C-alpha cells in the first residue's frame, strides 16, 4: 500500500484536530454526558470509520479495505473489554461522574501516543525480522489462554499497576477533588490530586492493552497506515462507548471467551504466516509442498464478525434466562 507523506500528514492533522476539539469542549465544561449526546457522537465516529474504510476499499482495493475493517473491528472489540477495566478503575477510585469523561479523554490521548510508538516499533521489527511473527503469534495464543482461564469479570481480583500504588504511597497526594486539575499548590507545597492517580491508572492500563492489540492487528495487516488508522478510530469512540453501554458490558458474560477465541485465531494466523514466509515445506514424491497456508483477509473478516456475533447472541441469551429465572424466584 503506497501512502504518500502528504496523506500521512493530512490523516495525523485531521485526527489530532478532532481530538483537540474534543479536549477543548470537555475541558471547558466537565459534565456527565446524556445518552442522546454520546449516541450522536458515537454514530459520527463509527460513520467516519465506515466512510474511511470504504474510501480505502475504493482507492486501494478490496484487500486493503478488508484489512482495515478487520483491524478496526478487532480493535473495537478489544476496546470493549478494556472498558470493563476502566469501569472498575473509576469505581475503585470513586471518580465523580461529571469528571469521568475528562479522565477518559486524557487516558485515550495517552493511549494514542503509546500505540503510535508500538506501531512504529512493530513495523520496524516486522520489516527486519520475519521471525517476529512467531513471537507475536505465540504471545496472542498465550494471552487468549490466560483470558479464557481467568475470566475475571467482577473486578474482585483486579490488580492495580505497581506504579500507581507507588504514587499513592510515596507522592504527596491530596484526597480532595479539585475539578479536573492534576495538581494544586497548598501552603506553598505541590500536591497531586486524585485526578492524577486516575489518569496514571488509565495510562498504565492502556499501555498493557497495547501489548495485546498491536500484535493482534499486525496479524491482520502489515500496513502501518491501516494499523494506525484502525487504532485511532477505535479509540475515538471509546469515551462515548463507556457512557453508552456501561450496563450492557455487565450483560456480555461471554465476552472474555469470545475475545480469547478471537486472539487465538489471529495468533494461529500469525504463526501460519510466519511459516509461509519462511517457506516451510515437506517433500512428497520429490516435490516441495508448502503445508502452511495463508489465511485470506475475507476469511479473517468473516471469522471476526462470526466470533463477535455469536459471543453477543449467547451472552444476551444467557442474561435473559438469568433475569427470567430471578424474576420467577422472586414471584410469590
């Protein structure tokens, strides 16, 4: 995919501009957004991503268009799982509702910077070392196994990042909220506010999430431009998604299992791709036969949509059964 420096520049300027507008609006008026407000903004960002993907499909071909949509859907599904951790963080740190979207937005900007660094490092590693796909693939399979094994959706065993614990115990921190300020001066002494601890928690959590999401999307496309834009569009709607489907997250009881299957699929795809790149084969009748197939992007796209669809349907069906059973138990 041939992306000129001009297109890169325009993309970065436009996406940064959208984020700055969001920061400016939120910074002037911290508040708890209404359902109508977040629905409108979320629809805008999703529509923008769809239009962008169609543009890639039209101008660069179906292969790259499919890669963008596969990568975007994967990043979005992983972001939904990330939202559950965000809810746990906000609850444990007792963040006032009117400050939550400001904290989320700052955390998202930090995540965007971190993922940009990971994307650049990942692209350089892939271009110079083909065996890195083995590492990415094995890491995703291990992550999938751990995700399916733990399945901690109640937050009781959420481990706070050590750097956050260190900041709470070693830095001068006040327990008084001062709007969305990260620090204040009190009696001539600089104190860190609870908002600083919240932002630090979100930032460190985003760093850990990037370790999963970047290898996953590189399993679907090797184009840094598509990796970057898919991550941007997924992050853009994350704040609105947090307020819109907070209750729905509790109902997606099989989300961890669905994401585990998704990551395992991409991990296997990466390992097969590495074997294909290294031209591993066996001899049959004097002929070298490559046994490691390349999984086409349309198969990946169908698999992603199918896995996420089945996960959602089964989760909502179980939630409905549980609600009906609970209602029957309480009926005299």
